[in-house]
C-alpha cells in the first residue's frame, strides 16, 4: 500500500466531507517522449505482439498490448495516483496561527493548530490558536496536516465525455435534484472548464477515473 498526495479545492473538500464525492477525474499524461513514440509505433517482440490502436489511446500503452486480456496491465501505464488499496492524503487550503506566518510549512512544529478553509474551522493538535494567519495554497500542506484520507477502490481510463449521469453526481454535484432532473453532466462540464480552461471540455481528453472511499486517518 502506498500513500500519495492529491489536491482539492475547498468546494471539493466539502463534497468529500459530505460524502457526495467518491470519484475524481485527472488528465492522462503520456509516459513517452516524442522520439520514443516513433519507435514504439512499430514495436515487435519475440512473442509476436505488434503495435495496435491509436497511439493517443492510453488503453494501448501496454507494450505488448494485453489490456483486454489482463485488466491489471492498466497499472503498467503508471497511474500517478496508484491502484486499488493505495491511499491518497488530501491537500487543501489551510492556515496556521498568525505568529508563525513567517515560517515555511516544513518548519512548523507538528503541534501547531491548523485552520481549514473548506470548513472554516481549526484542528488543534497541541497549541491553541490565537489569531488565524494567512491562507496558504493546498500544494504547501504537509502530510501531518491532512485530515482526510481516501482509499482507492477502482481505477480506469476513459474519454472525458464518457462520464455518465451517476458518475457526475459522484464527482460531488451539490444539487440532489439533478439526480432525477437536469443532467448533472452539464454541472460537471462547467466545473471541468473552470478548473482546466474554457476549451478543455471540448478537447475531450483521456482521463484517469479514480474511485475512492473516505477512511479514518
């Protein structure tokens, strides 16, 4: 079992805490360099496997291409978030006491109180807070500060537009009526565009679909 960090915005942190979010989608990045693509396109080995499929299809990145025969070969692609059973610790927007604002996160003692922007509250691990300091980006959160641990239950790859209605709800849709009314895929397309840029939804990239459950730290 491996522990890895994952970043979430305050709204998505709230969705996880409310048990509304049990999936996340992240863009798949090719492990190959441009020069390697030319060579691998015509790959052949002693077992008789030849290169097949479009090169931009992550499901064909296993060399040899045995993804259909062996689902576990998906992990040979090197999913940066892990495989089922691995854990993700959530990085979120935070702050500590104002009197230690001058310290780098790595220099804070593990007894410092931590403030979480997503829930507008403190977690005190020792010292009591006096005055909230400046908010710091999630990327600077240290492992000991994390209050949310997620266990991966499933990993797959698909095109972004393949997201289904139920999957969009599992991405943290805050509107329960969308489960039976307006299509939650529209909400998710707006969210995706806000995070990744105005043309990102239309690009329909390959994405990692990571399903998870929240566990006790």
